[in-house]
């Protein structure tokens, strides 16, 4: 019983992440159709199977975190990505981003982003060149299986080329983009819920937001090409989604308080710089993976400095 109670307490933050994702998932069905639900179910089933293949040999239960990884991964995909590609991505993320390090609580990189990065570079056309407008009609997505109105760009791409995007569309989410990253309001509400429940560390969130807005403002004021207005850039694409739901992963992030501030600022700055100066439409995913890489070294250095002062 003591082990069960400890296990439930350990999984509680993951349950809260799933609750925060629920309104985002429901809205994505409203925008893009029932195919979103199919992707969520299939991806989570594949994620659980990939983890269970390891945990059953170790005589350990699968963690609730696997469903967080599966849901975050599915919500980071284009609405009409082939299902088999999504399965390949999440299996790669769980196996090579998590289980090879020893399983839950031991991984260096965020599993969902590991899988997304893998299919991002493997199936670039599907991940960056095929976008769809939300479903039209009185019922919207609930009245259709999938969206079929093709668009060539997401709001992030449009802003990068100097096109105007209505702020209301960015806030509500009735625009093209990844499944779960179009509605800035829902992402913000879900993220603030996680901070309130302490499932997400506020230092990382504030550091990310500050680092991103300051860097974006400097680049925009300096007149660099392809730099959107800071607030528009923050609300477009998956920047907010990445900050609240990926960057705050307690396993792949730092454990020291000072490290969390540095980690957050680094992600925010790099997200802006990669978006502006690379060919990719946005750089939040790569910024977080880079930060994951340096988090253990950062903690080690900070603890060494603190020990030396004592």
C-alpha cells in the first residue's frame, strides 16, 4: 500500500497535465475534425505499447507519463499527417528518448519532442509543407472527419514573410497550424492551471516568456528581416504550447532553482533566434531539446559552485 500511495503521488502531476490538455484536445476536434481523435487514440496506444514492452520485463507498471508524452506528441502534429508516421514518431520518442535511459524519471530529452524531431527531419514535407484550414460549416469539426481546405502556410510562416494575421484568430485558434497549438487562449489557460497546481515550475515559464519577448523585441526594433511583432510572434504557432507544456517537463529540465531561471531564459532566447535566422518556421522544439542537453551540466555546475561557497 505504501508503494501504491507513493506511485500515485508521483503520477499526480502527469494527471494534471492531461487535465490541462483536455480542453485543447476537444477544441482541436472542433477545428480539424474527428481524425484528431483517431490520432490521439492511436498515438497513445502505440506509446503505451512501446513503454510496456520494456516495463513488463522490469516488472514495473507503465507510468501515466507515457500518456502525457503521447498526447503532447499527437497535439504537435499537422492535422492530416499519415497515421503510420505518427506511430513511427512516438515509438521512436518513447524508446530512444526515454526507455534507453532507464525509463520514467531518467530520460535526458523530452520523449514527445524526441519523436517529433525524428519525423520532422525524416518526413519534412508532411511536417512543414502540408497545412489545412479549420473545418467550415455550422457544426465545424464535429460534423466532419477531417479538414480539406488546403493552405500553404501557418500564421508563424505568414508573420515571418511580413503578412498580417488577425490577433483574434491567433487567440481563438480558428487558423491553420499544429493540432494543439492554434488557440493561444486555451494553451494559456491550461498552462496557468499547471503553474497554479505546481505541475509546471513558474521560474521556467517566466524565464522562457521573458527571454523570448526581450530577444524578439530587440530583433524587431533592430529591423531584421522576417521578425514579427513580439506579441503576435508569441501567440502564433506553438511557442506558448512549447513553453507551458514541453519546457516545464520536470524530468528533462534542471532541478536547481537557479538552473530553472537560466534554462527558461535560454529556451526563450533560442526559440526566437532559431525562428528568425533559420529556414524553419519556428524554433521552440529545437530550443527545448538543446536546453535538455545542457540541463544536467547546468545543475552540476550550480551545485559545485554552491558547495564551494559553503
